[in-house]
C-alpha cells in the first residue's frame, strides 16, 4: 500500500511539473509562438590606464574624465593609449585636476557603450568620484564612441567633448541637455567635418547647449591642439550634471 501511495505521489508531482510545459506547448501550438525569457550575465574585460591627481587623498571627491582613443591605438598594449590626448600629456608630466580613465579598445573592435558603462561603474565603486562631474571625450573612433555613450546613458554625464567624430543625429535629442564642446578640422578627409556639423545642428534643434570649434587649416588631427588648450579643462570643470 505504501509503495502504491508513493507511486501515486510521484506521478502527481510529475504531472504538476509538466503542467506549465503542457500549457506553454498548447499556447505555442495555438499561436505558433512560445513566450520565453533570456537571463544571461555578460562578462566585461577591459584594460585601462588610471590617473589619480597628486593630492587625491586631500578631497572627498573628484571629477572624472573618460578618454576614448582612436582606431590606431586598439590592441592589448596599453602603451599605445599614451600616443595622444590626456594620457600623452600625463606621461609627459602634466597634472590634471581630474581622475582620468583611459581604456583600450581591443583590436578589430569599436567602442561598446555597455562595456564603457561597466567600466565607469567599476571606477565609481572603487574611487572618490563626484558623480555630478563625469565627463567623456574622445578622438576619431573615440569621438564616435563619445556620442554613442552619451546616447546610451544620457543622464550620467556633465559634459561631452567629441573630437573629429560623428554619430546619429536622430538620437541627439536624448543628450541635448548635456553641455558639449565639439571640435573638428575643416580639412579632415578621414572623417569629414560634416559628421560633426550634423550632430551640432541636431543638438541645437533639440534645444541643446553646444559649442563648435572648427580649425580652418587642420586635417584629421584636430585633437593635439584641443587637448593642449587649458581653456578646455577650465570649461569642463564649470560643468555639472543636471539630469539625474
């Protein structure tokens, strides 16, 4: 008798477990589509250079500058990231009033906003970051990355500085409230200046706060002069996040 009761119990449990499957199978048979749900975690691995101001320990929080390099610095050798921009200036001995984070994009890839967002999460968790003063800048491929990251997390940033890049004008309304200073060379034949012009115009039409500097005689390298300009960093420090 006990064996029979056990067998009946097992049968009832099995039928109960199969009930949801049977219901879904019936729904799929009726509609031709079965409702499903994806749950999968992504692992992000990224090399980056980290700079902390020399008096880092004397303040409770610091602004953060995220720098995105161009296509020529991709790979797995972080020394390449020091070729241009803030990492180059830091290597030469210049001090910055920011935490500066300079990631490296793997070879044959482009900047992925969700990976950069994960990097920022990591830095914010481990360092004294003023989350109302997070700035992103990049050159060429990094300029494109700057625009796309702003569209991905428009409420995170206090200012944008895309250099000789471009993006999708249709998404400019997402980040129009973020102050932006855009730079490009008029004689750039790698990324035509029109790519920046379209983004600037789209931001203006969306009511954005955007400055646009075009170097009349510059080609693709419009970043050397830009990053050497103290006014850029003074302007950045005046910007604070408004949308949260």
